[in-house]
């Protein structure tokens, strides 16, 4: 499907697919697919080191790339850090990002409580971190 930047008539972005592959040589790659109104698909990919931290960062970077494609040149995201922590008898993935949009830089933090795959939680934590920013950007278009 064609990658067309979002407009204010659309409803919301959806997390459709996540894939993490462990490759030879101590590397990994992640692919995130986001959809908008079931018509537009935005794919983000990233690669990194195959370690717990590397997989988390790889997933967060792939999600950031997919969001940047969804918003065209109006949004730039950088992953500052991502970490899995145990709190309240649960595992949380916490991500810290910076966004550059409309000439302004903003620090964002998101989290996701997970039961299974840590890397998928990192992708969802990026969406959590950017949720309000993206909603405001869409409504102002």
C-alpha cells in the first residue's frame, strides 16, 4: 500500500505487526507495521546488537521509523533509552524519546506492562510515549 502522510480526517494509528529476527553475527532486526484507517500502511525497520538491550532499542527504533513515515517530514523521533524493569510484581518496558516537530523539541516517556516478549513491549512503549503528541498533531492539521 502507498505510504501517505496522515490527515485529520483519519481516526487513529493501529499497531498491526511486529517481528524480531535474530541474525547471525550477534545482530538482530525488527519490523513494525502500523496502519491508518485500514488503508495506509507504514513500515519501520531497524537493526542492532542481539542482546536484551539491543533488541529493545531495535524495536523502539523500528517503531519510531514507522511513525516518522506516517507523519511525513513533519516529525523526527530519536530513541534516547529503553529499559525493562520489574516493578509491582510486573515487568515494564520504559522508553525515552525526543521528538522534533514544528520547530520544537520535546522529551517523551512511555511504558508498557508486558507478560511476554520484551521487544514487542518496547514497540508499544514508543506508541504510548507518542500518543498525545500524535493526537495533537493530527487535530491541528
